């Protein structure tokens, strides 16, 4: 036991401490730089924002966290109708159907395909479920028939149907 006290008193002696001054300063500066990097990385990564601000944002806005992305995606889909190209109209219908499929998957509706998930929807959940099924059938025609013609009016009507469904599900 006395050897431990002797060793400790030797380490804290002024003679040894004078020799350790340069390593102490160097390691202290390195520690400060590394701590600064950790703080910088902590605030600049999305993990911090996700872990702390997601719940706060949902609580204060009374809306789900991913809703902003959904609204932005919907706006981009609607913007496709502003072009004078039939291909863009078709893409808008396909994207709207894909958005509905993603939403139904996240809401855990049973079914392996969009058709099966739409069959499990009731009018209490989505008021225009029959119209949505027709819009999905139109989307299938667009995808599977390369000669299918889609007019701007048809595309607007179809996107209006999807929009009503999204509003029923509180997604936009």
C-alpha cells in the first residue's frame, strides 16, 4: 500500500509536472478541437433535427412530420398538368397513384397491391373510394397500354379524385 502513495506523490510532484506541461497543453488543445468538431457535427447532421425537433414540430402543428414532403410532392405532380405534353399528364396520374399507394402502405392497410388495398378501403375512410378505384384503373391503362391517349381534362379529373382521397386521409 505505501508504494501506491509513493507513486502518486511522485506523479504530482512539481518536478514531474514541469515536464508534463507541453503534453498537457498539446492534448488540451487537441481535446478542444475534437470537442468543437463533435458539437459542429451534432448540430449539422439530420439526426439531431430528427431526434429532437420532429416530435416538437408534430406537437405544435398537429400534423404528421412527413406531411410537408407529401404536400410538396403533390404540388410537383399538379405542376405537370401545366405543361402541354400528354406524357407529363400521364406521369402526373402515375405519380398520384404511387403517392396513394405509399400513403396506404404507411397507414398499414392490408393488401399486397394497390388494388387489394383499395378493396379494403371503406367509404367511411375515403368518401370517393369508387372514383379512386376508377382512377387507379385509368392509371393501369396509362401504364399498360402505350397507345392510350390521356387528355388534359381527364388528367385533371383524375387528379381531382386523388386530391379528394388525400384530403379524406388528411394528407394534404
